[in-house]
C-alpha cells in the first residue's frame, strides 16, 4: 500500500502540535521509515507526498492512496504513475520502481518505461511485501506460483521452480533459498547450489552465541553431523565483516554487513553503511535498509533489549526529536512503542 504523509513543514508549528503529530505517527499503522521524521518533503502542488527508498525521489498519491507520480526534490514530476494500482516506494532500487497493475507486478524505470512488464505474481511471503527490490542487479519474482530470478532487462537468469518455498534477495553474488524437505541452501547467480565451508576460527574471527555451560562432557562428546535445517543462526565476524553461522559453524548468511544484531523471533537487524534493515533465517532482506544508525542510542534499551532487536513482535528502530521512540512490527509497519 502506498505510504501517505501530509507535509507539515510549511509553517512553524507549536510544540503542542508537534507532540500531537509525533503521537499519531508513533501509533500509525502506515509504513514509514524511522528516519522519515527527518525527511524533507519538497514543496509541490500535490496534496499527499511521502518519502521513498531513494532519498532523491518522493511519491505523490491521491486521497485514496492511489499513486499519482514520482517527483524530485524540486517537486517536479519525474514519472507518471497514475495507471498503476500501487507502488512499492520503499523498494525503489537499481533505478527501478516496483509497480502493481491488474494485480500483477512489474518494474518501471525513471523515464516511465515499464522495463519489466507487469506479468508477475503478487508475493505473499507475509513480511516481504508484494514485490522485491533490485538487489545485486537481480530481482526475485514469482510466476504461476513458482520462484525465479530475472535481471533488470526481464531476462530469466534462474529458472522458476515450485520446489523453492522461500527465497531471499541476492547479495555478493548469492541468495538464500529454502526447498521443500531440504532446508536452507545458497544459490549463485546461475541457480547453482553453493556448498558452504565451515567458518574459519582465527584471531580475525568472532562468533556471538550463548555460552556452552555443559563443561567437559561437551568437549568429550562427538560432534553432530551438519544438517541442512536450523532453528537459529549466530552472528559471526570475519575480516571485519559480519554474517551468520549455524550450530556447526557453517556459514549460512555471508559476511556482508558492517554490524548485526542477534536473531530474535526469526529476524535479525543488520547494518550496511548508516542504514539498518532486517533479514530472516533464510537470508532474505524482509525489511529494507532504511533505518538511520544515528536514530537510536545503542547504549539504551527498549523492553530490556537493544535497538533493532525484536521482542513481543516489536523492534525499536528510531526516536523522534521529542524523545518518543519509533517501533515497527515484523512487516516493517510503524506501531506504538508501549
């Protein structure tokens, strides 16, 4: 659903008004990034304008929420979007905008050309939204109920398969998938299975996991053979980058991140540069990188846990200037921080 946000920076509001707006935003179920509070909406004749996943552009919508246009920082129209049902503005990436027309998914470039025709299924992953962003130059799509991968020219690069039950987004040339009855796997850009090697243990390697208190009995016991399924993953650092390993120190999510939080309730906060997002156990980026690292105090806690960690289906991802915390649910939607 397109994000609706009415600009209020056209006059100098009172403190009472700012507090009222802050409370409404915190309780809103409208999807909004944590740093949207600092997003400067450009002046334009459009009534409803919101931030997007690309800081250079903004989405204008009708009263009903239907998309109208993508506009630039000067308030000028860049792309006419009026023929579409919906636009996934938070997933603008790689120069393409995910759009929905006749309940089918396609992608439009900044010149308004539908370079990926709206012929793909609406995704129903639950936490990924109805379309994926361009990642590593590729797009995960579904057709006739089967996952596959296309490039930005709509060429199929990984064949569609009904065996794949979930699929992440590409990062560093690989993608995590789950196949029916086979657990998690990693595929390269041609769809070939990548065999994960055990994570090396060295002075440049660090794994954050619960301490093993079983003592000598644990050391004497025979190690269990690796399996393809897992219930959680553990943060692991290698050569200054962070990824995740399973119970057998097998790398399951590659070392692509500048900082990570532990998995909680099936999701983990991950940071690249100054922005945080969330991945699931399959390595899928289920909540995009849009939360400003400077928006939280890392030393502070919400319900006893660090920021960007889920507890009771909520994660603290930012704070307004008034001090009010911004929380999201597992769909990335703003919820009230109780």
